[in-house]
């Protein structure tokens, strides 16, 4: 990340790692950062879709 901070794949991968560790807020932030760079990146879109309801308190 230090060498290439705009690497959307690395950001999404970081999101997956955070999610696996149970750090949902950090995971969501990483997925959102990936989407700023590549708005249609499916891995990040799925991560945001999966985590937003839980992190932002909108889960049904």
C-alpha cells in the first residue's frame, strides 16, 4: 500500500482481510476506498453491499 496507495485490488484485499478478522468498519472503509478508484470493481461493491447494513446500523 505504501508503494501504490491507489491499487484498488490491494484495497479490496485489505477489506477482505479486515472482514475475516471481524473488523467490519475498517473493512467497509477499505472497500469504499477501492470504489473511489474503481467504481465498478465487483469485489469492493459486494463488500460494501454486505457490510453497510451491519456497520451503518441498517440491518433488517
